[in-house]
C-alpha cells in the first residue's frame, strides 16, 4: 500500500474509509505556502456517525475485555506505520513544516514506537487489586478493586506535534479498552488521516474502535464535548479553548483531560556554566520554530550577568536561521500558517510598545519570499509582568529576564498563570533541588536533562491543564474504578 497524498481525502468511520460530507479542503505546505493536496472535510453528520460507531463498538464488542487482542492491534499498527516511515516522513515535513531531523524523534518515529509501550501496558497492568477481608457492620466480606475502560474517548489534537499528540491519546485510550473518535487540527489533517488508512487496510482493529474525522471547521470538535455518548474528552491546545471544552463537558459531567498552554522558565543559577545554559535555552526556543507548549520561552538569569547572558543569547540565536525544513541541518523551520505568523509578529510589536528591545530577529527572514517564517528573536528590557513575558506566543521568541538570587528566580518562574515545564542550570545540587521543589510545574529539566519519554507522565499545574498524558498516569486517565464486595 502506498500512502499517496490523494489517499488522505477519506475519513475513517466504523471501519470504512469514506469521503467527507463537506467535500475536501486544501492542505498547505507552511514552508512554501503551496497547496499540496486535499483532506476530507467532515460535517456535523459525519461526526455524529463517528460517535455512534465508537459507542456501538464499545457497548457491543469484546474490545474492552480483551487486553491481549488490544495489544496485538496496537503492535500491528506500530509495525505497519514503521513500514511506511519514509512516506510518512516526507508528508509530515510537507504538512507540518517541521524540521526533518525531528521526524527521527518526537515528530514521527518516537511516537510510533511508543505504541509498543502502551501495548505492553495493556498486558502487564494490574487490572484487579485484592483489598483483603473486612467486617463492615459485623459481616465478613472479601473486597477487590477492578479497573475498567471509561468508554468512548473524544480526542481533539493540535497541529504542532500531530503524531506525538495523536498517539499519546489513542495509544493509552485503546490499550485501556476505550474506543476513540479523533478530531485532528485542520492545519495537519493528513498526519491523522493516513493513520486511518493504515488502520483500515493493515490492522485487525474492529470497526468503530478507531474513528478519525478531519474537518476544516475548528468548532467541529465541540460536538465531542457536548455529546452524551462520549465519556471523556482528551484535549490538547490553548488554555482559552481548554476552558471552553471543560465548560461544554460539564453539561454531561464527562471526564476531561486537558493539556494546555505554557510560558516556562529556564532558570540559570549564579554558579552555572552561563554559556552552556544560554546556548541550550536558545536551541530550545528555535526548535520547530518554538511551536511547543513545554518550550522554555523565558530565560531567567542572574541580574549581574544579564548583559553577558544577553550577548551570549544573541550570538546563539544568530546561528539558528529560519530555513527549509527539508534540510537535515535545519532546526528552525516555518510556523504553521499565516495566521500564526501574524500572531507571533503582533507579540514582537507588543514587546516594543511595552519597552522591550529586539536584540536580534523580530522580522521575516530577508531571504524568504515564500513560507511562514519568523526569524529567531530575542527580547530584553522587559519585566516579568509584561504581557510578552506572561502570554504564550508559540513562535521562536525568547524573553530574557534578570533575577536577584534563587528565591527571586523561583518567584519569577511561578509568576505565571501556567505551570507546564521548566529548567534549571547550576552546580550546587542542594540549590538545584530547592529550585525544582519551589517551581510549580509539571516537568523540570536539570542541566539539560530530557524528561520526554513514553513512560513519563506529562502535564501541568494551574492553567496548563488537568491530568497527565503518557506513562501509567496517562493510561489511567482512560480508566474507571469499580469496587466489589461479597460475603466471605
């Protein structure tokens, strides 16, 4: 089977590849601004059919009770996708605009292989737990806890790391015994639709267990939040949209998992190797043009070293030009769309009105006539209370701030509505641990440590979300708990 772009013009509903009732919509290459194909454009009726199929599959098949078969299907999907890696890599770079080097990790190959982790978890997880005997009201009983699938999952995913986020939702949900309706972002429909084709043609997934609904309408995902046949909504995206998802889901009291925004701080202590720390912070903020919710976009350095750190950051960013994502040496590609580029540019303008200085970047690359490129940008001279330092930009923009000691660095890191990720660099382990303990965030990197892995739970504090994705904790988001007792 060949995964040609034309093959992405189908929805997957109830085990069948079908056209969208709304026709098709264009897929744009963000590096060239060219239309590279079409995707199926679903309507409310298509989404209704997908939800009905998922509900029927959960209620009437043995899917939720056969962990061995679920693991088999997930491994089939992993192996089939790996066999199409080269095709998927080309299409992913073209659709997402991600640098090709990232497809060897979290943009493609890593998430595909992670399906094996969730397959293993389906078989190794302790689905029952013996609580022993007790005598409530004087009657001896044996008790146990059983874990069961929540039911139908409505998964709504963004465009920045589509494979990683799609598989981080459907992998554990399917391993747990749920059925799924996946609604990917309109900007990156192929990454999901091509998986649907593989599921339909190369795996044993029963009809209705996985349904994939692409649409040009961002609002179509709201149907998953309000429909009573959906038991849990798993959403990754902006905090503003996450609040709407949560409010809509409240009408039917369905469970929600929310992985939302971030404005993470990269804290450099006064005993750190300043050059190494600043270089790492610069690399992080330009990777995939800064389009990652966990990227550390505030660089917080000792005030007495602020001028030195600013010069180091400016020099580092100068080495990361926004460039062609198909080039293996590119780190910073385009942002996803003209709309996103305008958003990033509006924040750069805002920074200047707030009194900030553009140390480097701040404009479109002079050598790029086409493509949604933004030059890596460093902003100095702002206070952490500025909107530029407080709000998520989602572009290759780094704000550098000064701190007056460890406690002040912790204060600045926590002075944010978000709490998704963070980093600290230093040499004194006791001081590092104090910072890690003090920063209210879901993940922390010490001296360049990489926490990202299938077995590591990911999520945030405060307005960065509710719940955890990946790891056992992420798997358990898709489970219910049932307590059982009988006379001994």
